[in-house]
C-alpha cells in the first residue's frame, strides 16, 4: 500500500476496512456497534447505523472523537484503526538527507 494520502481517500478506506474487520471479528452488526458507541458516549444518536456503514465503505471520515469511540467500542486501539496492515505499508521509509547548506543553524 505504501504511503497513505488522506486527499485520495486511501486513509478513509484503510480506516473503514479496519473498523469492519474489528466489528466482524467480534460478531457485531453495525447496529450493535452503534448502540455500544451511544452507550459509551452517553448520547443517543451520536452514531447511527448509516454513519457506521459510510465509515466502513470509506465514504465518510470519522472525527477524532468518533475514532476514539469506535476503538473503545471495538476493544482495539486507535492506531489499529488507522494503520494500513500490509507488507508494503510496513516497509521502512528511506529518509533523504539534507545537504549541509540547507540544515538549520544551531
């Protein structure tokens, strides 16, 4: 997968795929997940089944608050929801050195 660019929807798709995998691993429906999120948030209507579906399909980006709620409801970390899990995504990134003339002065 390589670099993830939020502008081309790749990050939304990664998050969506990870949310779906975590939800299915727990045997939850989207409706059950939305109920868990509402219980954690203490607010009815904070997560509807349709919004969970949009996130899973990569159509909608969840807010930071929603990512935290999703992670809590699915018993995973936020990192597990946003990191692309593939061999190519885990390759080390080569950092290009700046020529001395462009380095910041101490």
